[in-house]
């Protein structure tokens, strides 16, 4: 199967979050940018979460239109399948995409938790997550059930 035929799924449960992060003050202009960022957050937070129900998929060629995107996706898959170097074989693109989708889902889950717990605008939460991921001292922690329930 060629990359022209491959579609990257977006988790349906985070469709509202995806739309909120795209545009406005947050700074992501496209959904592909949001998904790529979310996958990076998922990797940073070690959150790989499978999902079944997806929203409108994005063409893989669209997702990887920036020169760095395809190597980024391959790097995520290689790190996730450290004992399987053949994950980078051309015939295993669909498996690399699945790994990417799951990390993006995990990243979106983490971002939504942070929005719920911090009760701050999306752009503040994204800025904080970015700064914390670039610093040596990360202060954001995964939210506990108590934190999430207390935010309501």
C-alpha cells in the first residue's frame, strides 16, 4: 500500500479539543500540526493510548507535508518498537502510523486533563506544556482521578 492510500485517524473523543487547539490564540493553524504536537506530548508523557472511534482521517501525505514530519513519525515508532528495527521498513508504514495515532491520542488525553485541572485557557496550557517539556524540571504531573473530579 502506498502512502497515498494511508489515512491517519484522529480520536473522535477529542474532536472538540482538536478544533479548539486549531486556530485562535493557540497558534496551530492546521489539524496536522495539532496531531504532530499531541504525539510529541504523548511520547514525552509516555502515553500511548489505543482508540477505536475516529473522526475524519487525514491523508498521510498531508500529515507529512513538512520535511521533518515523516522522520518524526518514524522516530516515534522506532523508539516504541526498540526490539523491532524492521518497523522502519517501507512495508510497515501502517504500523508506524498506528503507533503515531496512539501517541497522539495519549497526548490529547494529557492536554485535556491539564486543561480540566488547571482551569486556564488552551493557549496558556499549551505554552506551559511546551516550556516544561523544554526544561530540565517538569512540574506538570499526570492528573489523578481526584484532581479531575475536583475540577468539576
